[in-house]
C-alpha cells in the first residue's frame, strides 16, 4: 500500500476489517441511493442516503486528510476530501458519494495487493514445524521449538521438515532445501553436514544437533532481512515521494486558480469553474503513481526469496537491473572450489614422495582449497606428515616453515622470483602445466646458503569448471551486460584457460586482495555499475567496493549472508541470470507504471479543463490506472528461473574457505 497507509497495517487486522466493512457499506448505500433516485425520485431521502455513503466511505480517509493539513504536508487524502466536500457543497451528492466510494475501494484493493506480495514472504514462516522431537533422558519427546536449546539432539523422520538448524550427528538422507536455497534437487546429507529449518527430509531418519535457536535460524534471518528490505526506499520510490511532495501543493494552488481566475478575469460562471476545479483535484490525486513502485519492489523481493535469492532492498533490486559489468571470482565461483592434485614433478634429485610429504606438512596449517587438495593427495598416498615448525604465511603468495630441520618455502613462481631463488629448471614445467589450465605450487629448499637454494619440485593442481558456468556467462549477454571479467589470484596460464572455457570477456590474473579492489575501482570509473560475484568472505573488500556485491552459497555462512547486497543461498551459479533478469523486469515494470500513471493524469487534466470530464469519471480513471499498475507489478510474483540454463548444481557441503 502507499506510504500513507502503512499505519493501517500496523494497527492490526481489526482496522483493516473495519475499513473493508465501511467501504462495503458505502458501496451498498451508494447503490441504494441510485435505486431510490431512479425508482422513487424522493430527493431528500436520496440525499440522506448519499450523505451516509460519504460518511462511511470517508471515515478511514478524513482523519488522514486532517493530519495532512495540520502537518502542512498535503497528500491525496486531503485532495480527495476537499473534492468530496466541494461536490456536496454545490449539491452534487451522488458524485461526491461515488467519488468517495471508488477512492475507498481503490485504497482497499491497493492494500490487498501489497498484502498479497508480503504474504509470499510470510508463508515461509509456516514451512517450519512448530514442534520438534527432542531426545531427552533416552526418549524422544515432542517439544515446542521455542523450548529447544542449542546442543540438544532432535530426530527428524522421513518425510518430515526440520524444525531448527543443526548438524547431522547420525543417519544419512536426501534433503530438499528448496525453501532456503532454491535448489531444485535434493542434497545428500550425512554426519557433519548442516541442515536448515524448513527443509524437507527424504528417505532416511536423521539425528541433528541443534546449532541455532528458533529466532536465529537461517529461515528466520531470511524472512527478517526481506521484511527489512521491503521498508527501504528504492530510487524510483524516492523519486515518486519527492515528486508527490511538490506535486500535491501545486495541484491545490492550480485548483484555486482554475476556480477563481476565469470568473474574476473573464466573468465566467463560478459554478462551472468550481466544478472543474473539483474534477481537477480528483484527477490529480496520484494514487496510481504512488503505488507504482512499492508493489513492484515487494513483489520482486518476494519472488527472489522464494527462488533462493536474497536481495537486501529495493535499491539493489533496481541497481542490478542497470549493471554494465559483472566481475567474477574464479575459485568456488566459476569453478567448483574443490581442486585436486594432478601432477607431482620432483626436481634436483628430490623424490615425488618427499616433495608431496613436505608440501603437505606446510599446507596442514592452511584452510585454502589448494592446501586441502595437497593434503588429500598426501593422505591418499599414505605418506607420513612431518611437523612444520616456525610456520609463516605469506599473504596471497605462499608459506614458509621448517620441516625435519630444513627450511622450505611453498608458493607461486612469483614468490620464488621475489626471493631470488633460481627457477630456471622449474619454469618450463610451470609453463607446461599452466598451458594446460592448471595451478602450480612450487616447493623450494632454503639452506640459508644462497648457492644451495633450489626448487625441489612442482605440484600441479586443477579446479574443474562448474558445469553450468559457460551457459550462465552466455545467458548474461542478452541482458545487456556489456562485459564479464574474471579476477583471480591464480597464474596467467590457468586464468586464460578458464576464461576461454567459460567465455569470459576479460581476465586479470595473479591478483592480491587489494589488487581486486583496484580492478573493481577501475571498472567502476569506466562503466559506472559493476557487480562482483564471490564467496562473500575472502572477497569481502572487492564485494564492498562494487556497486553490488553478490555472494554465492551463503545459506551456511553467517558472514556472507550479512555482508552481501544480493545473496545466492545455494552454491548454484544458475541463480545469477535469474536475479539479473528479475531486476531488469522490475525496472521495466516500474518505469512503465510511472509513465502510464503520469500520462493518464495529463490526459484527464486536459479533459477537465475543457469541461469534458466529470468527478466520477476522474476517480474511475484513477482507480483503473491503479488496478492496472498493481496487476502489472504482481506479475513479478510469478517470475521463475529459465529452465534451460545449465544442469542443476548441488553440493552437500562447500569448501570451508573458498578464495583465490
């Protein structure tokens, strides 16, 4: 509903029912008045009935008009009240009653339309059970979800919904978490995996240790964030608010001039121009204009949330529709984020086993996906894992440490160049692996004797591209995205290979976190509106610098959920084109609504000035325009992702620390 009417909702269902009853009574009295006038022609009775219709229809409107006048902030309620009182003053009781009833009906319909859009979010509240089956004293007992404590174990049987967020401690099952993440296929869950309140258990019983209270679940936070987003003013809505602030007083002044100037200057009949001024007031009432944006914004936010896309406000819904460039993180965004070791190439008389063992010892201190890949490979080979001492991380480049009494350095070729270590023998190997699209990790021995510093070997790691990445990038082009850019800390060869595979227009390789921020700033200065797509944690500076930060797979990440402007709840890149398409659709609908509303006003104002429009015609046209923009906006509630964008990507667990 329009901003003037949000108080109705705050007062509860009683006020809404009262308004609905008064509007219905006003309509009934109006119909009775016309029937009496047509059948009995008893003027006094007819006038009394129309007057009662005016009172009933005006009761919800008159207090708002009075407040508007006292605040010296005239609004549409004041315009309509003045017009109705003026019509009654000149004896046009039937027109006054018609105007007030149609206006009250339009208000009710607009309230209903916004309620319908908001209900799409409120329905999420009903998807989580109100009771949980909790294991206490060796027995499973039903307990209200409000009484369940963090750390308690709940049992969810096949076909039941999870009442709270938690971690699986026993059992395995496929879980449909579409209400949270929008994923179309169930995700396999087993011990150690996270489940969300409101998701549906599949074939197996699961025991889940509760990790969040009912008010802190992912579902509760999604609903809370969307509700907060609905209260934010989108740019178009702020424009309408500013427009109405100056427009309404201008209309009142214009009506006074229309009423007074022709009789005073040209001896025209006062009654004729007084009536035209009243018609002008009714026509000028900006109902359709004011409702043009909020219904579209709320519908868009609700539709996005149902598909697992959390948009933090109307401003981001509109900004996403104006994006010119989309920049992507590589690891975990365009790729799966689960790299595997493909090559272990020893150099300078070292063995593969020793190379991998020492590298794993240094990587055991890191949560980076590349480090985890080296550890998995060493464990798979059954190699011993010696202790790494004096460990020192080199941000964005590698690590140093002592293993078995010797000092080793692990990292990129660039790091070894900076340390002036001889890499001639390794460069050919590195170039060959990079040409194959692989990331390279070098292990070097530092004996503190410069002549003996050397590269022990090269480890090749590959992170496979997401199956849908190329189709997603291709699908973004019809949506007026001028350029796609990949920003990665990986080497030039790997970056080039990945960019070619997925169809990225431009890539920038070997970037440190601060380099990504610099790249985003350059794109902003060149193109204006830039989005950064990443994991929301490691790329936080770049996400914050971009016009819009879009984080993927945020359902299990508190930080990403809180920091992103747009959060893709599932680890699914195919949701990105849907979010962009929805934003552009919302922008088109908002712009059409505003243009249409203003056009209708212009046409009927001209008709009023030449005496071709009546009061009831004016309000009927305004109500018709309001209903049209409402219906147009509600179309966003049915928006769904394209069915042909790549295969669905489902993952039971994301990497703990995805980044380049």
